[in-house]
C-alpha cells in the first residue's frame, strides 16, 4: 500500500492553471508524451524566474490508493502475532452502551476462574468503574481509558490495544477478552488483533438494530441476545430480530441470555471455548 | 464521533504521502456501507487538521454503491435501502460484497507555495469530479 507516483505530464499539468481561463482543452492540440518535460506555460515560467505575485504555484496531484485502515490493520496483525506466540486466544467484545458487556464479562471470569487463565483489556472512555467491577475474579486486567491520551476515542484500535497488551503477562494467559467501547459503529471498523469478534445486544434496543448497524452485526461470529429476563415486560419480537440478523449475517451464532440471572451463560462459555467456531 | 476517528486515520495517511507539503484537496472513495455522513466528515476534517499542513484542505468524496454478488446464482445486485444481504434473485444467503466497504484515499492535490488567499478555487477537473479518471491506468 501507499504506492504513489507523480505524473510529471499532462495529468498534473492540467491542475496548474486554476483560477485562470486556461483550460485543459487548450492543451489538446499539444502532444504530451510520458517521461518528457512538458511545455512550460507563462505562469509556470513566471514562477521559475521569480514572480511570486500571490499565485498558487507548483500544484501537483499525488495519486495514492491507500486503504485508510491499512496502518491500523498492520498493527492489528502484529498484536495477533504476539498473542499467537504466547498461545493466547483473543475475543473482541462489542456492543452499544449499557447492553450488559461488563456483567457478562464478570460472569465469564467467575465461571472460568481456576480453569482458564483470562486477561481482560477494558476499554472505557473515562472511568475505571468497569475495571473495578471485574477485580477479584482472578483475571489480569489492563485498563485503557480512551480519554487518556487517545482523544476520547469511541472505539479501541490496534495501537491502543498494543499499549494495553504491554500491561499484561501474555505468557501466563490462555484467553484474552477485549471489552471495546460501547458503540455500534466505530468498533466494528477497527481490527485490534483479535481472533474472533462477538457482540452483546440487549432486547431493550429494538429488533431493527441489525439493519441499522449492518457493519457491526456482519462483523461478528456470535451475537449474545441479553436481558432475556426482561422479555415478559417488553414487546420484543425475537423472530423479527432473528430475521433481521439473518438478513445481514446468516452465519452468526445466536446466544439468548440473561447475564443478570446467569441463564444462557453456559452457551456463551461453550462458544468462547471453541475457537474453531466462527 | 465515527467521522472524527476516520479523519484522524485519513490525516495520518495523507501526511505520510505528502511529507508535510501544503495540501489543497484530498480525494476519497467511500463505500455506502461505511456509514459515513459526508457533512460530518467534512466538518470533522476542518478541526482534525487545524494547525497542520493539511489545514484548509477540502475533502472530495466519491461514493461507491454496495454491490452484492450471489455465490449460488452469480447474479449481482445493488444493495437496497433495506440492507438485506440475501440474493434478491434466488433467495440464497450465500452472498458476498464486491463493493461498498471501501474507505480509500485515492489522491491528494498539493502545492509548494502557500496561496495568498484562502485555499484557491478547485481546478476544472476537480469540479467535474475527475478523481475517478485520475485512477485509470495512465
């Protein structure tokens, strides 16, 4: 990526006449073969001999063709390589704010304590509150406040996670759970070096969310449908939600759960424990 | 907020390519599924680049529609507003996108001397949306 080549021929030439009546068409009578010095026009000559009379000079088009995510993806690959070298499986957990990610993480840590060595990267814009909720459950926790030197980012990206990984002893871990910032848009766009992605969706959010945030719902291998304990009090239509999810991501594993009561948590643990499953 | 993050990534890529030369116009190809609000992106750009050599530059967005191709019947369709990813021709769920997820920096106009006024008018080509043309093999 990042290949760019400058055209010292008609292509660029055409953009050095802005603001004048001189148009591209006037050059059509000329021949501008590649790799030859093009004709100088008066404005350009004036520039060369020192007329700097407030004119935009030397305009040039640089062609690039670079994926905006390329740099992030390179760093994500480095994170993944570091995790692989230490034999750690990483899951990027995403959701909207308040969907129950941290409650699910607390359940997960409690269930795996003593059998699976878990690390957590906890992304939060400002506070250490979530990290405090996860303390005492036997996991190594690396807190990343994105408001701290990262400009209040609404997602985790690969450089941030690289920094968080330095706060963990990877060689003593089996599983890394990366709790992303609560947001259904940005986190789906930034790979952080995870092996799999999952999201927590709560039934208070409305059945239409997969259609409104298709990039997020398409990016994950599993969708935890949380707060099922509230179903008796809501008009939530599970069939409609599943149909909407299938429309954007037919392969996703759906896990109905109440992180509050613990119902369905075992199905989640099964998914977590089977890295070969999407 | 999403647009601010994208502008930061974009500013870094533009800076790498231009080496600090003053930038006038940044050309992008943005897929429909990137959920980019053009006005929000342009506004975010103004403050993300403030105080840098990119300050005063403008974004030129080339929107790319999302196109779905069916793995079973090979029919290719433009994704509708309802955003279903099933093949509308045969109903298969086995489909893949051939476009619509781009967020690509395609070209940058730079100049070597600061203009006397606010960044000058765009060239004729830029106003006609030439960045597509700029991509064709030369």
